[in-house]
């Protein structure tokens, strides 16, 4: 079955404006969501999701308290939770393959909820703004349409996207909420920021920069972050960007150069340096095995012992 709002079947719109016109209660709920103070989440108990990644787990997971992601401008953050099992998934979508990615999100939650006899799937969409190129609006509609095509009943609870996540500051439209967290134990979805984005932040960024598709990075059964193996080809030409000024990098490597977070350019440069230092990823994945990370005694992530079996 398709997408629901307030227990009624959603009629598919052709624009976000039409959608919010038909379902004006989302304007009120989005305003309430935007007004919540963003919570800064530290590394202890955090499972951070980067662009083109998803992760899912359940309240029984002792390794994860919060799944989170931020730095979304035109990107959208997608949280799906089953109220019966408590299983939750968070994905950071950029529009590169929405029709393929949404079934992965749904499958990640339903696979962890097969034992639940009651409950429903609840969807939270956050991200984007009223950008000139309407990149956000296009992704908003793609996500709504893709969830509407799923076979499961999905109830849209939070919809703080595109124009509903927009504020004008200094004459420039920008997002209000850049990041969200999902409290795995309570199911609360909240505005958030994340100073720590590990493990293997540069490797994961390099995978996305090199064109990697959406990847599920977490094994909930074993409490392990699983990265790769990844594929990319040597590309020394990308070193060109390291010689450019910040404005040039923003103009050409961002979908929203006026509203990126302050660390965007440094993040791009560190990712390019990583790709230049590792022109082939083969050495990062001996035997084509993934890199595995487990929760450390200090609460962060560390490389799993060599004896961990695949």
C-alpha cells in the first residue's frame, strides 16, 4: 500500500506547493520541528551516516544510542521507524538514485521487524530549502513519489522539506535544519549536529566523491560498522582542485555554494587528498574484505580485532 498522512491515503501531487496545499498540517508541524533547539551529539553511542549511506538498528543494540547525519543543504535526511519493533533507519539522500534507495531503506527496517505483530512504519523527511535551481524541490518530490510506490503502508509523520525548511537570511535562502538524530531507544527524531563523523570519515567520503551508490554501513546483529570494499580508478587530475580558492571550489563542487557549512571546503580538500594518496583502494581492503569497526571502551569506534569473521 502507499503513503499515508493522518491515516488517509496521500494523493500524489505534482509539486511540493500542491502537496503542502493539500496537507497544510505539515506546515504547522514543520514549524514546530524547526523551532526545536539543535542538539550537539558527541561520539559516544553515535552511529554517523554520511551522504549516500544508510544505517539501521533496533533498541536492543547496546552499541548505538543515536543514528545521525548532518551537512544536508539540498540533500534530504530520511528516517523510517517501525513503532512495533522500534527498528529505525536513517539515510542521507542526494537525488543520485532515489528510486533505488527508498526500497533499501524500507527493507532495512522491515528485515529487523519481522517478529513484530503490531506497529506501523513511520516516515520522517527533513532537508532541502527553497533553492534557485529547485534541486531540493525535485528531491522532495522524488522521495514522496518513491515511498508512495512501496508495497508497505508508510505513514508520513514529519515533513520538514524544501520550502518548509527554508529561511531567508541576508537576502539568501538557506536551510533551517541541516542535521537530525534518531534516538534508537525512544524513537525521537530531533534537529542535531555532529562534531564527530567517524569512523573512517575520509574513506567513506572518498567512496561517495568517486561516485559510489547508497550503501548500508551497519551490521546491527553484530554491532559493527562495515565499510567497503570500495572501487575507484586513479584520477590525478582531481589534484587541480587543491590549487583553487574556496569560492571556486564552492561554485563548482556544491549544489548550494552560498549555504554550505563552514567546513565544506576543507572537507572536500581532505577527501581529494585521500583519493590522491590512495589512487587505488585495493590496499585498503586486503583480500577484498571490508573494514570493520566496533564500539570502543571509550564509546567511539575502533577497528575490529583481526579475528572478527565476515
